[in-house]
């Protein structure tokens, strides 16, 4: 039996080195680089908000607000899904960032986006306390820092319906459930995936949704987590590469600690691919590795070219 | 609709579930919350601030990449982050020489000046950290790791067990062995004197430095 150890005694024997603090500028810089890398290393996440449509809406909203209103007026809370975009200013052409919203509080969600620097790095002062939420241009919800109750109408958008929070919680539950039914290490065929998706939709009350499947082939036989289109009530199941391929690339990257030199990094990934039976796939890095950024953050697969592209600037 | 509620204090669990769903801002909030602890751990294992910055970034990048692997059981993500940082730091310390050679071939970027840089202070901190690490040089690598987590970072046995993925009993026995070695090496009755202790630690550091 081991004698009980007094941590205080050990601390007295070998006192800890002085506490270190990173300068705020260093910390902000590391954080910004991290978030940048994360944004560039989410290859199979499909959450990026399209900003082009929002930008186009500016002249449209000014010149033909009535038309825009007619396009968006009849959307139900159910059709808004859970995509939320937070804007830097009360304007559709302002910087914006967003993500999936699970239904707690839109203002808190956008203040967190603001503080994280993803809306406009670095954050321009403290996060605004008040926000106005409107229906998004095509889907989801757009949220602006403002206390102008008439803002949505002025921007040519509808206010968010009162049933939104309840609807978004249900939608988020569906999305989470679907994610659990398609684990990354399994390979469901298109047929299996359709059955699984239908069961999930039914379980959450989305019985009238339509299923579509696309992109399945010799190199992409495994279903990805379905894309959901709440506006039209459609779940689309896409074919993806085999999980063994993903695992092999991850193993190769792990072998190289995700870091260069480039030739060694590529060699490790190729060796892992070869050992897993994917020796005919090519590998490349999409940017030069440097001393400041000697590592990659992730990868994308391009099945049409049988190529793995290593992406993202990462430090050691 | 306007929202003006006070900012709620969000738990690691809540932030983590949002990060797993792909919300990078939630992950950024976790970085804000835990970066200092992870950075200090890395510094106390390496005695090198530049390496610690890199290890901090890499720890969070690995955490992001592996976010689907973690089923958060406690209320804080910190032990899991410590586990990643411990693995990376171990790898860093083992591969230090090899990587220095490899990266000599890469073109260096000009150094970025940091107005907060205090070179004498930094060097002094690094020297003191090296001395402290030197005192631990007679411990095995795993014992050193555990010592830093439990004694210097003040994790509970349970948290350290989660971090290092070992049973709590192993935490206790490793710490017990570590203490026995330190006692043996440091002749405990004399440790009450700070001067003598410094001298002893310095001697051990020189010993560790040569290995």
C-alpha cells in the first residue's frame, strides 16, 4: 500500500516555477490564428454561411424592398432551420459570421461570435448589448446589433416569428440525432442511409420531408451526414469516401505530428495511405510550409482527382 | 425582436457541445477560459516560452480536430486539454533535436516584435523553470508529468487520472514513488533551509542537464 502523499509537502520540496502570463496581444494573435485554422480545417462541416446573397440583397433591399418582402414573407418558423448569421453593423453588407444555433438566446450567441473575433477580427470594442433578429435572406436568421424595432422592415426582411425558439430547438435535436446515426467511422450505403434518415425525420416529427441522395460512386460509397434544407423540407444524402481512407490520412498526419518539412509530411501520409490500400491516391499541400506555420491543420479529399489536399496554417 | 438579456455564464459542457456542432466561437471561448492554464503547464514542462506558445496552439488545434471523440463526463474540459498538452509536450521533448535539424531547412520569417517582450524577465523565468525542472530530473518522464499536473498545476487525482488516461490508483502510486525519490535525493531534514534547498536543486539541475 502506498503511503498517502502530501502535495503541499512536494510543493515545498520543489516549488513551481513562476506563473507565466501571455501578453494580451500574443494571446489575441494565437487565438486569431487558431480560429483562422479552424475555419480552414473543417473539411466535412457544411456550416459556412454564404455571404454573396446577403451582399446582393443590399441594392435589392433598397431598390425593391417590396419584392424581397414577398419572397420571404411566408416562411414559417420551421423553415428557418438553425443557421444564424451575426452582423457587425445594422446593415446587410457589414461583416458577418455565424454557425448553428441550438436555441438558447440569440443575443448571447451573437455576443459570443463578436467576442471571438470571427465577425471582424479583432473585435471592435465590447459586444453590443442589444440585437435585432430578422429572417435571413434565403434561410436561417440574420441578427444585427441594434435596438431599432423597425430594422427588419428597413432592411427588407421579416421579423423572426415567435415560434422560432421552439422550432429551432426541435430542428437542432434532429440535426444532433442525425449526426449520431452517421458515425464517422462507419460506412452506410445510400439505401441504408435513406432508411436511417427517414427514421430520424419521423422521430422528430418531420414526416413530410423529402429524401434525396446524390454523389454515390465507386470512390464515394459511404453516406455523409445528410444536408438539411428546412426551407424546402428536403434532406440530401451525399456519398463520401470510405472512412478507412480518412483514418489512413489521419494516421499519416499523426505520424508526422501534422508538421513539415513538406517532403516528410507527404511521405508519412502516402505511406499510411499505401498501407491502408489507398496507394493510388495523391497527396499535396495547398500552401508552402514556413517556420512560423510549419504544420497543417486538416485535409480535404477530392475524390474526382483521387487526391488528398492538406490544408490550414498551423503552428507546432 | 430585441434581445437584451445579461450574458449568462456558460459551462464548459455547453460551450463544448456547441463547439462539437461546429461553432468556432464557442471553441474560442474555451480557448479564452483555459489557454493560461495550458500555457503554464507547457512552460513548466519545457521551460521555454516560445515552445509553450506553439504547444498551446497545437493543443487547441488537436482538441478541435478530435472534438467528436470526446464525450465530456465532468463539468470541465480542462483535464482532457491537459491530456492533449501532456502528449504533445512529451513528443516535443523527445523530438526536439530531430526537429531542430529538420526545420533548419525552412526559410525563417522575420521575428515579430512584441511590445510586451521583457527579455531579461523572460530569461530569468526560463532559468528558474529550468532549475525547477532540473530538480525533477531524477523522476521518470511519466512521474515528472504527473508531478507538474498535481503539484504545480494543482489538479486533483481524479482530474490527473483523466488527463493522463490512467487509473486514480496509478496516480497515487506514481506520486508516492516520486516523493520517495525526491526524499532520497534531497535529504529531507535539511530542506527547511531555503538556501540549502536552492543549492540542492541547483546540483540536481546540473545533473539533469548532463543526461
